C-alpha cells in the first residue's frame, strides 16, 4: 500500500467525508453524481491500495454492478419505452435497463468507498471518536475491523504449521476438507480466546468507566479545518441543487430530468471536488514535498 496523506487527517474529518460521499451516492440516484462517485472511489482506492484495489474492483465491484444491471430488467418491467419482449411476454424497458445500470454503479461505488474507508478509518480512530459516548460498541466495532485480516493471517499460519508437523498422507477432496476443518477449529478457538483476553484486558484498564480519561493521539489542525470547510461547502451546494430539483433524474414511469442550469453544473463540480478531495490532498502534499526538497 502507498502512503496516503488523507490517512493523517483528523478522524472526525475523515468520518464526515465518508458519510457525505456515501450518503449522497446512496440516496441521490442521479447518473452524473453516481458516475462522479464511482470515478472518485476508483481513483482514491487505486491511489491508496494499488494492485489490490484493481483486483477488488474486478473481483467484487464489477460483478455486483453487472449483476444489478442485468437482474433489474428481468424482474422490473415498469417503464413506457419497450425494447423487446421475453418469451413469456414480459417486457424489457429502457427505464428498467437504465435504472439497473445506475443502481449497479451505485453499489459498486459504495463497495469501493468501503474498501477505501477500511484503509483510512482504523480501529483506534473509531475508539477515539466513539469511545466515550459508546465505549462497548466502539470496542466491538474496532475488533470486527481487525477480525478479518487477523483471521486470514492466522489461518495461513495454522495451515502451514499443520502441514509441516503432520503432512497429509493422502491427497484428494476428502483430505483437503479434513485439513480445512482442523485449521478452522484451531483458528476459531484462537479467535474466541483472543476476544475474551482483549475484553478482560480492556476491563482491567478501566475502559468504559465514567470519568475515565484517555490519551488523545489526534489533534484538530488548520488543515483539518480547511478540509472540513471544503466538505461542508461542497455538500451544501450539492444538497441545495438536489433540494431545488436542479439535480433531478426520474426513471419511472418515464425518464424525466431537470434542465441543466448554473446550479446543477456547480453541484456536479462541487461533488467532484468532494469525491476527489483525498487525491487533491495527496497532490498538494507531493508538491509541497518537492518544493521543500528543491530548497535543500
């Protein structure tokens, strides 16, 4: 993974960014905003993860997008522009195809944003944000975020250890299933014991008690205030355009959309800035670093 300047942003600002981007993506089914969100998610994820993000896009996000786009016209026959009929007489409409395609892109964008979210928002950041208000929930949530990568690494370790100590005498599906069950049993036992140990450790340290102080690793800087201001301004412009129906797109029963205006174009530009804010921050940091190096 590459160094990401957005990782060093204050957790509250990072959380506000993901909430704004993902809420607008999920609830405003406008093709332009969905496309901008998808492009922004791909750029941010690939910039941060590299090849891993590309694999995730083709292995998870793209199949979800294609599946949603293909299934909606099959089960939803609403719309006035009929493209063709199935053998059973059900119609495939242009409105259903476009709605399915937009929904698929929306789901793909949310999946990729979630991948980038897991890179930026670590368990300690959730505890920092919600540890005092919701100590039990924040602890469980941080443990869940760590569970999958730790579980995967542990499975590999246990599998390698078992093969080195007692290599299988037989090969085939039955032997592979037996080996997998043994590895799973050991790993699940370890996971349960680890969760109990972590819980006892946090309890013994007074986690969740009233009046307990905590060391704050993160400080709200001028950069965070500037980023938060840009996010609020971009979100406000987008929300105003949506509320005034300057950014409007209807799929059923017929396609209808608002005429383009100055406010709609401003909303598109504002949402693009919002989605690409991590990339812009990385570009700014790279330029500042090159200028600093050139002065030495």
